[in-house]
């Protein structure tokens, strides 16, 4: 596959993904977006609405509006922004609720830092797209809240979750499958991503230092020196609490960490993180199947024989970044092979969008969302946008 072909194909794919969300997810009766659409494209109008879903919709349509200049995306970005600020923002304690009901009433009012980071991420991207100072001010407020309540001044990094009024909670988990620990790789990765996006429009020196510190947290604590993979769950003082390997997060972190160092123009860290991106690309190869797809996870000595949508999207970007760093053709092949896998097995040619995932025999995983609390137009649209940017330079 040539670079021009790859770029053209993902440009069309971006349009297809966003068209699906424009046609299938707006709630014309109650505003905002329907909380769930199943694998048969059937909406569940009464499903709860998650902060992550709405913030990622805001990011995706804002990013597409800015990157393509197509005004068709502006109403969806505005819709997401208006619903987020009206129903998710906590007017009393600040920050955003984790979820609301289908009618917009607060449901889970806890302050999960992962969710606050995505609210910040969406707001900073919306500001980039429309240039409204009020939106930037809101994004900065989210940054200040995370710093005021979540930063660990003793051991570094950020604590996971708080109650509505920012007091501690016992159950810190992002989802039921997670380990209940005070710090996780996943939250730190997306706080870093959000801070990097904010820095692009607000080059504040304190923010730059926080990004540096986050990069060092990954280098010092999160990257497992023995395996080369990322650890996922940690105690307050960074003692690992899991041996689970997430191939998608490994390859995603490689390019996001390198990008953050480039954005803050830290040459020394950029060099180190370029090498880390190549290291992670290499260790993730153990999770690449012969069909080009990336297995989900490795747990208890066994591969989880599922191929979810988002690790394929991250493989497309992460391996492309490894190719740009090294000019090694095997990483180009890995990136395009992941895209070929998506085209062959994950895209729903009839209904649009990508399935949640496929099993080992390439059958769509039953009972999973096309759109929902975690299935958002984020990983796949971001992959398209990153590839368009990279191959258009």
C-alpha cells in the first residue's frame, strides 16, 4: 500500500465513522446523544449517558471540524458541548459527573479523574476548533481541579477517583474488570493526553512541567523494566499490582508519550521516548496474529483471544509512528496490516462504524455496543486523523 492510498482510505473512513454517529446517535427528543446503540444499530433510548462518551464525541467532531474544515461537523460538536456543560458539569463542586440518566439527571456523581481528563480533552479541542475564550477558560478550570484534588505531591502521579465533593472514596475502579488501586496506567495516559492537548493552545510553564513529570512517571514507574510492557495497576507508592498485559495500551502509549515530548519541545525526553516507542512496538509484536490483527490482552500466561476495535486503531497509529521514527519498513507493514484487518473483519459494511470486536474465528462479538458508554468515535476517528496528518506532512 502506498502512502497516498493509505491516506485516502482513512480520509474516507473518517467520513464514514462520523456519518454513522451523525445519523444514529443524536437524541432529537431530549437533546444530546442516545446512551447506547447495539450491534444491530438498534438504539436504547433509556440507556444511561456516560461522561466519557459525550466528551469523546465533543473531541471527535471538534477535531474533524478543525482538520477538514467541513462545517457539517460543527453542529455535532456544538451539540456535544452544550449537553456536556448543561447536564454533566457540577455547578456546586466543579468538575463533571461520571454519568447521567437518559433524561439528564445526575446518576453517578463521582469524580473519576479519567473522566475529568476527557472533559478537559474535549474542551481544549473544541476551543481549537472555534476559538471561544470561554471554552478555553473551562478547560483550564478542569486542569486546575485535577491538580488541586488528584495530584500526589509525595510519590508523584495522580489518584484515581473521588466523591462528588472531592472527598476520598473506597472503590476507585474505572470499571468492574479493574483492580481497585490508587493509581493506574490508563488514567495517567489520558491525563497526559489531555494536558498535551491543552498545552497546544495554552503553553503555560506550570502545565509544561506537569507534562514532563507525567512522562517521567511512565519512564520510572509504569514501564516494566523486565518485560518491556506497561504495568497497569499500582499502589500509592508505585508498587505493581497486576501482571496483565494490554497490547492496545502498550502501542497507544508509545506514540502518545512521544507526541507529548514533541509538543512541549523537550528534545532530551523526545529522544528517550522515541526509543521507548520502538521498544513498545517490538514487544507488542507478540500480540499480533498472522491475520494482522492485535489480540486484546495477555493474562495468566494466556492470550485473550479477542480482537477489540480500539487496539487495532492504536496499532495503525503506533506502528506508523514507529515507522516515522525509524524508517523501518516492518513497522509500515504492521500499520497497514492492522488497517487491512479492520477493513476485512471489523467494519460493518451494511450498518457503518466498527464492531466492538471479533472472536478468534473472526465472528463479531455478540451483545456488544456499536455506540455506548465506552464505544465512542474516538480511537478510530483519532487513528484516521493521525494518519491523515502524518502522511500529509
